[in-house]
């Protein structure tokens, strides 16, 4: 999938954390399953955003909000026709702090929101974000207002069944996370974790929704993206994260977020 020329990416600092804000239009290809470290809130501007999450197919039309919780594996772009949206990605720490102040859980139970107050708050926020002027605290206030109305209305209220933490899966995740060069094989995991390859694959896919290979690619692409945003060259970021070359990194980034690293930098503000 590729974004057209109105793609825009910017970073805003709220309470010492960085919130990423994107405006993009997409063609007809689909995103592969992936996740974000923060809460994603998108306002669909045209077409329909169709994605799967928690094994459900969700359709979000023009003028509605698409919501994906931090760490939630999802795909996207399944409608088969062009669509566009404004999106913000809010760090987990800000979600937790805001939810704590409101006395609610830091997770939303709706993937599609069309309630007028929430949509109005989102429109106001994105209008400020993509204006040519610098708004600073006004933008931060509008962002926290949007988070507040979403959390108050749609925070998880039902107690969900909690499974015992699968130690094998989390230990595998830590090994992949700590080896950013991407040179961790199933044999390496088998030796380090003291479990069979079948057990490791089943445990990690069951807990994270991704196989060890898919999860490792996700972590490497995300780290490379962060390095590029610090102005490391794309080639150096690709090498640091274990990709064969810059083209390999570009393909994997486009498969997850629909934008090549060079284009992301050219449109960043």
C-alpha cells in the first residue's frame, strides 16, 4: 500500500511524552497484522477503514473513529478501495495516567465510535494538528479532551477473563526485543528457553497473536522507524536492525504502515 501526496507526519510533545499524528490516504492493498505501543485513534475522512482485531471484522466509515488499543494485533485496508484518515498514536504511559485520573481502565472496548461528542472532539483536535500555525498547549488540551471523552464513555467496564501469564511467551518476547539486530532463530529460542520449537511458536502466537518470526519483524521495523525519526540514515537503520538492505526495510515498513521511510521523513513536520 502506498500513501498519496497528502501524507503528513508530525510529533507533538505532551507531558514529556511524544504523540505521533498522521494524515494519510491509502490505495487498495492491505496491511499485514501488526501492533502499536500506544493507543491508535483514527478519524476516517473518506472511504471505509476495514480491519480485523480480536478475530472480528470491523468497518469504520467516513466521519467515524477507528480505535485500536496498545499492543492489540490488527491488520487493515481490507475494504479494497481507497480511504483516508487522520490518526494519533498516544503512548501507553499517557493513557494510563489519564485513565487513572478519571478512575477508569486504560483500554477501550469499542473499535468503531460514531458518538457525536467523540467525533466532534476528534475533528477539533485534528483540525488544530494540521493547521499551519503552532498551537502547542492548545493542541495538547484538545488531545487530552479527546482522550477523556473516549475513556469516560468507552473504557472497558466488564471484567475480562485473565489467563495466567505465559512465561514462555514473555521470555521469548524479551529475547527478541533485546536482540534488535534480528539475528534470533528458532534454534536460538529453543536453546535459551529450554522448550521445543512447537511449544515456543504455540505459546507466542497464543499470547501475542504473532509467530516468533512475525513478532521479530514487527520489533525490528518499529526500532528502525524510531532510529530514522532521530535522523539516522535509512541504510544505517536497516543495517542496525538486521535487514539485508534499505529496500528490505522499506518493503516491511510499507506492509505495516503503508508508508516508505523516505516519504515519512520528507513529509514529517
